[in-house]
C-alpha cells in the first residue's frame, strides 16, 4: 500500500480508526521517497489517518470526514 509520508510517525507507525477510536499500528516500510511511503502490514480496507495529528493518543475518539 502507498500513503503520504506525513501520515507516518515514530519511523514506522500510523494511526488507524477502529470503532470510532484511534489505534496506533506498526507498519513494515518497503520504500520511502520524499513524499510517499510504500508499506505492508495492514489489512486492505483499513481506515488510515493521513493527516498529521497533534496530541493524538491510542483510543482517542475520532469523527470521520469523507
């Protein structure tokens, strides 16, 4: 899968949304470039937070915008 580099923090973690709450998950990075990351380690169809978050914590409630 491919996402924007700004969605990744702590070198290999992303936030996903499960049941309306943030969940921190590790990913396996395969390739990095200036703007994107190609990775594996999450099931397809997972909702990944692609915008940087400030003071976000595992379990914080979120509202999805589509």
